[in-house]
C-alpha cells in the first residue's frame, strides 16, 4: 500500500542541530524565530569537563547542554504548548506514533544516534547519540527528514529511522520525540530572553561545582598544561584534539557555540533596543574569535606530533584567559535588567 | 569576509588539502564592523586534521587489537567490536547481556565455547556471517 503524507515544512540549514530544529519548527507555526534566538532562550550554551569520565578514549568535555534542553526550556520559557515523549519501550509503537503525527500534519522532532544515519557525512559517523532531526513526511517506506547539519532535506527508510532512534550507549535516544501543539498569538519574547539569560548565567558562573561553566574551563586549562607530562605526547595530542573536536565539529556553528550565543545577544539587543546587551554580544564575539584562535593553534599542535611541551603551557594559559573573558560576559549579563 | 579577521581565517590556500568534502556546514563568524554573519562552507583544513586524528587513532587501536587476536589473546569479538568503534558497555547494551559477560567473551578461551545463538547475535550486530566471526579473514 502506497501512502503519502507530506507536510509543507521548510528545511533550513543551521549551526546547531537542536536549536536549528526548534527554530524551524517555530517557523512552521508562523513564529519567525532565528536559530540564535532559539539557542539563547533554550540555554544551549554550557560547559562541563569531567576528566575522570572517558568518552571515546578522552576526558568528557561538553560545550552544550543535555539533549532536548533547548527545545524543552525554550518552549517552557516562551509559554508554548509542546509535547515531549521521552521514551517508547516498543520501537514499533514509536514509529506508529510518528506516523500518527505525520497524518495529523505535525512535523516531529526526534533524538537519534548518528552512527547508522545513512545520509550523514561519513567523517562524523561515530557513536554520538545527541543528534536531532525533524521528520516532515512519509512516502511508502521512506521518511522525509530535515537535518539541519545537511545542506538539503534527506530521506530515510523505515528500518534505518527505527535503527537510529534506538541507537544504544551513552544518552541513548530510546525513541524520544517532540513536537509543538499550539503557538499562542502574543508570545512574550522579552520575558523568555530574560529567563534564558538568567539560567545560562547561573549555569556558567554560579553552579557550586568546580567542573561546570567557567570554573570547568579554568580547570581544563590547568590540566591541559600537565597533559604531555602526565600522559605522554601522543595521548596529550589526542586529548587536545578531543577538546577541539567538541568545539568545532558538526553542529557547533564554530568555537563551541560561542558565536551562536553572541548572535543571540545581538539579536535580542537590537530587538529590545538594549545597549548593554549589544555590548555583551560584542564581548562574546571577541571571545568566540579567541576560541577560534585557540583551535587553530591547537590544531597545528596536533598536526605535528613531536611538539615541545611549552605549547601546552601556552594553550593552557590561553584557555584560562578565555575563561576570564567569558566570565566577564556572564558577569555583565548578570547585572542586566530586561 | 572582511579583511580585519584575516589573521583568523584559513591559512594560506593550497598548503592544506581538504579531506572531507561530503557536506558543507553552516558556520558563524564575528567581525567588528559586520557583526555576526553566517556562511556555508566545508570544515576548514585545520579542523579536518583534527577529525582525521580521531579516525587515525581508531585505526591504530584496531590494529593493536588485531595483533592480540592473531596471537590468540583476544577473541574475534574484540576485533569486530573495535571495528565498529564500540566499547564494552555499548556492545553489552546491544547484546542485552551484562558487561562482564561481554568482557569474558573477549577472551579467546571463552569465545571458543560460546553457544551458536550467542555467536549469531554478535554476528548480527557486527553485520557479518557467523563463519566470519569464528574465522576472520586475517586469521586464515
């Protein structure tokens, strides 16, 4: 039986998968929200460094919040009626729920693993389970997919989609799906921006734990200096590579999301005519450029493996300097009243 | 892009070849005059080196495991697990058995006594035939 449902959904490429999906979903419902706005309101920005937990053979480093934070918090702060189903026990039921949504004309977001995602760039296909995409149509056995990392919309077979929705391992998606039910007419974007900034400031400078936010950055900077002595040059280079991969790989928009956040501050500042926000956005932009310098120097270090140890000392200092620059932005944001 | 961020832009063209050109991604940039801009391009050569580093490391790990399988210390399961970039906890999750059992199965001696059903399940995860799991090509 050939069934066909196609929702008139526009695929737009974005820097970050989840804020891209959130922004595209909102646009479908007539709310013109850019990716940076969705990212900023939904607390996309984050940092954590967990040296004793190894992921892909290197310390766990994250520049982003937990999966589904952007969508969930964004919807909460904006006061939009949305549904998140965290988990389906039965994969077939998860696919049926998706089909029902499509028949009702609801584009539906899902968390997936990228290892078996057939259309994904081969160089990124590792076991990474925190990716997001939106399904907006079905034709027979094929699902139409909007993945904001990709330049164009893609298709996946039923079997392949089921497989990526049930990828296993750390942060297994377990069939998670989410969608918007209803967008009220007059959204209070200003209040949402204020709540989003407040929470991000909290997470970056006020969490009383040394490995999260700016404190985590400093900790990593100090560790970075010691890596060659502690682990040898090859491993140090791999660890450094991991920091850079987390900051620059797919779905970051570059420099560990700092550009996207800066763009958010700028857009919010322009929208509400707020000078201090605009100043903060410029500071964030400069920080992001410094991050990018860090990744360039770091990448060159990784390229030639027999590097003198001083380079790690320099990179560690640079990281601590960046932490200081970021802290100033958050302190400034902390004082801003919207 | 403007001239003011030239020092941040890619190093001189030609000294680096792009390795990955499957998909162009969206990147943000910042520059004092223009503010924040978006641009779609391939990952820059420096970042591509970093991505390659992790694939090279995976290849090296696979090679090391392969040697251990050849001398009979590890079972072919260890090799195929490494080949699809998995680690014990993840493989255990796919197998729906406990981690310590998977860890045991990595020993050659235990592997030799495994039941056909379990072997078939492993083979299905690795997407190979049971025969290939028992006798990998490099052991022949």
